[in-house]
C-alpha cells in the first residue's frame, strides 16, 4: 500500500469516528433536554411555579434548533403564566410558541395544541381586551403560515366566545369575515367548505335566536337545510335543529317544533353532547303543547334509555299527568320540582321552559274543565276556580277562551256568577219522536183508508136493500 493510500484510509476512519462522536453528542444533548423537561414538570407541582417556568425556558435554550421539546416547554410556560394572571408574559411566550408551528412540529400536532391552548385561555378569563389580542396574535401567525384550516377553526372559536358572552357586534364582524372566507369568487357559497359553512350558519342562527330576530332566523334556518355537500358534525346539526325548534315554538307551530327537537336530541346524543338532556326537556314541552296525547316522547328507541334519568324524571311525570288531564298531579309536580328561573335543576330554571309553561298550564286546565262540566247544565264559577286553585277572574278568562274556541257551548251569567251550559239537543231522542209520529200518521192513514172502504161497502149494501124494497113494494102494488 502506498503512502497516499494509507493516508486516505486513515482519513476515512477519522471521519467515521467524528460522525459517531457527533451522534453521541446529539443523543446526549437530547437526553439532557428531555430530563430537563420532566424535571420542570415535577417542579410544576410546587406551590410556586416560577422555578418550573425557569426550568422550561431552560429547555428552550438548550435546543440548538426549534424542535418538539421546545414547543412542549413553551406550551407549559404559557399555561403557567396565564394561571398566574401574567397576561403580558403569557402573550410574549405564546408569540414565541407560534413560530414553532411553521416547521418545528407537524401541522396536526400544532393544530391540536393550539386548539387546546385557545380553549384553556377562553375558559379562564373575562378580560375581553386580552382575549382579542390573544386571538389576533394567533390569526396573524396562521395567515403567515398559510394554515387556512386552523385559521378558520380559530375564528370559529373566537366567534363562539363572543356568542357565549353576548358580544353580538364583535360576533357580527367575525361572521362577516368567515362568510367571505367560505365564498367563491362570484359571491356564492363554496360548497367545498360546506362543513365550515354550516358551523358559521350555526353560530349565526344562535345569535338570531338569542336576539329574537325571527325573520333572519327563518331565512337562515331554511338555507342550512339545503346544504347537501357537507358531512356535518352531529353537534352542529344539533345546534341548528334546536334553534329551529325554538323558532317554531315562537310561531306556535308545536308539531314542527316537536320534530326539530327530536332531531336535535338525536344529533346531540350521537355527538355525546350534554345538551341532549336539555333538548329532551324541550321535546317533552313541545309534545304537551301539540295536544298529541297518543304520543309518548319516551317510546322511541333513541329516547327510551333516558326515561329514568334523574334530570328527566320530573318532565316525564309532568307529561304523564298532562296526558291524563290530572291537573292536581300536574300542579304538585311543578311545586315539588319547579325551582326558580335562573337556578339549576328545576323545571322552571330554564327560561325557555318557564316561558311556555303558562301555555301548558292553560291547556291542561282547559282539558280538565271541559271534562268536569260535561254532566252539568249550570255550575258555579267560584267552585271551578277553587277546584283549580286559581282566582275567579282567571277562571272567567279561561271560560271565555273555551267558549270562543267552541270547546264549551254556554254563556257566563255575571249576576249569578254561574256558567250556563247550553244542553245540545239529543239527536237520538228527536229521531225516535219523529219515528213515532210517522208511524202514528201511517196508522191513521191506514185506519182512514179502512174506514173509507167500510163506509163505501155499507153505502153499497144500503143501496141494494133500498132497491130490493122498491121492487118488493112495486110488485105488491100491481097485485
């Protein structure tokens, strides 16, 4: 082997050793970073989180290039600082975290992480200025990263936040931006973004429901049902159908409301949303108002498992009493399980149910009264009021409604304080009387006919006798 060959072989061996040394150093560095990260997580459990924050920031400094450990460490720093109420430092390190989403971690991992952080921060503050800055920072970073999907999701989260807090002017601005993002160049809806479009519509529908803008609500609700290109999340369809049911209730279209609430419940149930319990209560309410005594809301395959649910038990008992027209049992259930509006747990605690229970009460009282007065021709109004445990004036209003609706045939005698019930003629008795009179007329006609025949026969016989007499006397005279 020549000297040159020897030197070349020696250089290759040295290169291999240097490469192995680099790998070992890199592995050692990764182990140090990982150990430092888990050491920081252990410190996080202490009363004072500042040492943990410093340790997590040390992880970021140790990484030679932006990588997964630095991303994880910054996530922890952001959460710890936010819990301490240090909003300025939270934004500083959150902005640094966002730079990692371009290349340091995968798109799916960054989306999941940012979604969790946004939910965490949204649930933990009422500082609107901070929230707006936090979301704006996120959206700017996502625009730079050309991540349209996460940009849309983040805007939807921000819109939901404003909806929950009743910030309708801010919500309207974001909805306008989202509509533009889901449109084609010609201004029509981009059906390829149908899923996002349905979420935008769902937020808008909820806003119109809350603000009671029924005209806009109806127009938008009908438009959502025509979107066929998307495979919507069942939670979104649950929201849309729930708002549709409330819209139909406001128009007193009880049957349509019942259908929408059932579809809403079915979708919420499929999505595993806790809202299914509340919507099931709305379904029971709509069943009572639709006067469908033959429909049990708990007989379907979807609702049957919830029949004995403690949160539903009171509504189940209520609809049972309603369909039996048992006003006393109905009122007892309301007293025992009603609660007050704005509290939790009771039937009346939900403002929506509370609003329509007056309609339900009027209906069951009406059913009870119609059945109660059936045997009477007159009845004291004071007695009826005491039976229902209501004021006489309210009882009179109820009777007037029943008379005008044609459910009661009668009139109120204000002097005597009675309800005078007009007894409907007995059609069967009339027919019986008419039949008897007809038979009597027919019998009289037959008798008259028979008498006439006898009279004529007697008259003929009398004429014959007279003729014979004349003949006989005539003969005697000639002799």
